[in-house]
């Protein structure tokens, strides 16, 4: 089980490095901005 958890953790950050430690440095704005961008994006589609 430990091995699976470790792999999952490595996959999560590798797939979306902007979620964990990539959000603050990449986007100095609060998480609200990211959500706001997703909302209008769906509307446009």
C-alpha cells in the first residue's frame, strides 16, 4: 500500500505541478482567481 501511495503522490504533482507548490509561485493571486478562470472558460465553451 505504501508503494501505491508514493506513486500516486509522484503522479499528482508531476501531472499538475501548479496545484501544490506551483500555484503560489506561478500565480501569486489567491485560489479564487483560478476558479474564476475555470468558470468563464466553461461559459465560453
